């Protein structure tokens, strides 16, 4: 394997610093620097970008992002054991790596970043979906980030890119595809990781759209989608009855059969339904 920098192989880094992966932190380390470099390349040309990386661990993807030319990497790491290894990377790339020791769900990184901003990470399994939803639902759009290049369990990745009619189609697909272009760009087997997880993984690349694909109030759309998929086996006239007393009529106005189920409905129809509910709520 060709080296991407002058730093030691990741297995040596882990041995030196005693970095056994911890299940409680959702850690599964990716040690092949060829793979971490390939993931970094999926984020595109990084030369003029700051990159926010969540959960760098021993720094495999961090090294890939820096070697690919990222202007700056801001790495947020909860596990204090990883900080000395990340400090060694910072020393090898002077002025280009900043590490924040903290919980990614609690840290506000914006003060440390200059646009354009891209986000990358082999996300800890236990917080990956929550982080994605936060990035897809900011108060204002377009968001502060241009793109997301993120590793998930394969099942979660498939939910992000799912189409209507599939078992994976649901709230996550609608949130992602309403405001972003989402595609799976890499697949990785369990044996690529240390320790190997019980499931396969995949990298999803999301590019922020300048504006949502269809107009809708974000809060209303979120409420509609949540109600529809919380009871996905029910007909929509039943699962959405709490949103309006005349929900069957509103569904028909939106071009949706009241007897349809949530997994059958494309994004455009959900947005039309959200607009009609907003109009009804605005009436005196």
C-alpha cells in the first residue's frame, strides 16, 4: 500500500496509543488508508474548502482529507484517547487541522469554519442518523454546508436514497431528497473495519440544492411525513386524521387517494399536501 503521508500506518498508531474501538461510542475504525483516501475523494475538490469531520478516531479519514488538499479540517472527537494521535496529524499538516474534544451533538463548529464548508465522516453508528437530520433541517436554507460525504450502516444509506414503493422509503428519504441530491458512492464490507461490525456500510454523498425541490413549509412537511410514516401500514386517511378533520378531502386535492399508504406517495405529493394544510390553517 502506498503511503499518503509520512505518518505511521494506522495499525501502528492504534497500537502506540492503545486505541481499541469502544462499542459504547459506536466506534468501528477503518484502517486501510487507500479506502480512507477514496472516501475523501468522494467529497470532491477540497482545495478551497473547510471540512468538518465528525468522529475522526485515529485519523484515517482525516489524513485522507488533508492529503486531498482540504484547506482546513475541523475534527470533532469525543474520545480523549484519540487526541494524541490527532495531534500528530496536526503537527504533520501545520495550520490545517484543528481538533475539538467534545460531543458532535453538542458542539457548534461554525465559529471555527470559513465557507465554503463540506462535512465528512465515518459517523459513529449511534448518532449518525440524528446528525444527518440536523444538517438537513436548519432554520434557513441553503445550509452552511455545500455537501455531506458520510459513512452509514448500509441499511441507513439505502433509506436515504430510497424511492417510493420500496420498503426503505420513509421520512429519511423525504428529508434528504427534498433539499439535496443524494446518492450512494461507495460500499464497504464488515471486514474493512476493526472490529468488523455485523452489517455492511456505505458512503452517501449529498449535495445541497439551492432551494427545495418543491415549495412547502418545513415544519408542516415534517409533521405530515412523521404522522404518515409513524403508522405506515395504515391508509393515509387514518394515519393523518389528526392533522385536519377533513383530511380525506385535502388528500384528494393534493392528488393522493385517501386509501393510499405513505410508502406509495412521492415527495411532490407530500409537499402539495403540506401546502394545502398550511392554506387551511391560515383561513379565518
